[in-house]
């Protein structure tokens, strides 16, 4: 199952290698801020991974919450979208660590439990609806309607899929490693989530753990 996870995350980070980002080009692809731990990650690795993923989420949320104020400033829109892309590109790296935990490795690829469901859902939506949309914004920062559409799609899938999936993975990993008292296990939401309805989204939380 770990080979499945590796292939999945490599696919999720593939878009990063072609992104037109000056800051991103300074680092090697895949763009991991904190490197994945694929060989039996220990509680300290899991704690570091959840903390980094939480930082990633908050940085992407900051861009999503502020984008309306910078739509007509192409230079600032490009700069902030590039920063958001760097942190978003790290999220699959932390997914790889959590999915590589021995206690959960057999769940990866499953659709009958919450952990496997969350991994599968992220595999299905993250690149297309988060990374690719950020690439769209950085590639065409003067295209205001295009940026609005891209951000709307990011918000929809982060609110309804990506961040609820992170909740599942963070909580299960924290409980399993005895670190629920020292890590965040609910991902922050961008402001747009207050007005987005997720009735049709995959509900991994509803499945057995």
C-alpha cells in the first residue's frame, strides 16, 4: 500500500514542477517544505507533519481570504498566489507521511473506512481543484474573471473535501500516536466556507474509523 501512496503523492506534486513561480524555482521538486517520512513514521514525525500541514492550510487560507482585495493588482496577486502555491504544494508531502503510518497503511486505497476514504478523496481532487487552479492564477494574474473562477473552485473543494479530509487524517493520526493534546486536529477554514453548501461532497467522516 505504501507504493500506492508514493505514486499518488508524486502525481499530486507533478504540477508543482511546471508552476511559473520564482520562489518555487529555488527549491527542488517535489516542493516539500517538510520532507515526507515514508518509513514507519514515529509520533515525533507525525506531530511535525500535522503541524506543518496546519501551517500550510493557514497560509493558503490567508490567500483565499485576501484575494478579493488584490484582484486588480496583478503583481500582488501573483506574489500572494505564488506563496499560496508553495504551501499548498507541501500538503501532499504531509499526506504521504500520515498515510505511511504502519497502523493505517492497509487503509490506504480503501473506500470503506474514514482514513482510506480521506486519502482517496484527496487523491481525486487536490491537484485538479487546488494546485492547478493556483497555477491558473499565477500564469494569468491579469485575468480577473479567471482568478475569480479559480479561487471559487479552490474554496468549494477545500471547504467540502480537502479540509474535512485533513480533519479525518489529523485526528486519527493524533489519537493513534497519543499526541491529541499537542497538535491541531481540526483544519482551519477560509471565510468562504461560511456560505458554501457541501451536501453533495464525499463525507469521509461518516464512515467507520
